[in-house]
C-alpha cells in the first residue's frame, strides 16, 4: 500500500507538470489571440477570455490565477472568465491573484496592485439589462442597460463568492467578507460583509 501511494504521488506530480506546461502555452495563445497586453503570469488551467473589437485588456506582472478546482480546492469549479465589450477597458495591476473569478467589463474595471480575489468572485460593471420592464421586453433593452466603472484599490482582499456591482470603488487595504454583495463604495482600510455589504469595522 505504501509503495502504491509513493508511485501515485510521483505519477501525479509528473502529470501536474505536464498539465501546467500545456496550460501556460494554451493561455498565452488565448491572451495573444485576444490582443491582451500582459507580462509574467502563472496559471492552473485555461481561462475563458473574450475581448470584443475595440476593447482593451491589460495585465501587470506576476499575475496568478486558478481555473477550476486545481490550485484552490475550496469548492469552486469554474474557470476564470474575462469578458471585455467594445470600447470597454479592463486593467489588472501587478501581483494580483484570483481563483475561478468572473470579470465582466462593459465599460471599465480597474484592479490595483497586490489584490487577492477569492474563489468564485464576480465583478460586474453593468446591470446587463434595463431595469424598466417595458424597455426590457423590447429590442432597445441592451442599449438602455446601466454601466458604471468599478475600481478595486491596492491591497484589497475580496472573499470567496462575493459579487461586486457596477459603480463600486473599494478603497485600498479593505477586505470584503466571503459571500458579500457589494452595492456601494467601500472606503479604504475597512472590513465590509453581508448582503447587501455593510461596514463591520476599521482595520
């Protein structure tokens, strides 16, 4: 049994090294195919990326992401998702890490330096649809959706499965508790949590 365990671990390590190499090459192809400006990065798995014509997506140095359960086994199985619409700008700073996150950018999302984005976090800068039911059932729906920039400051930590909505700015060093829905801006050096997220205490 002990020998089998040793053989299993060696085989797993070899397969992980092969998988990591394939993921790195495939992700570079995806990034280049979407004209993303990037520096050094590490990835477990391959993200889903779509940058529309006229959209801009840039990533700073030492970017790290986990796509799927591998690398961050906390119960989130999705790949990281990056969508940048026409004319929209998605900017990720240096030393940012994220797992199974979705960044959906129809206007502007800016992530600062040294930010940690937990498993399954979603960041949206749009409502996706009009809030007016009459407009929503018409062909004018998407033209009337609200869009406002999202800004995440330096050294922010966003807990797993939180949702950051349009127009929100999170100040530097602040922490968002797991499972929160952030509907309004958070000052620097504070902890917020809940649905909707509210002030818990200062750091």
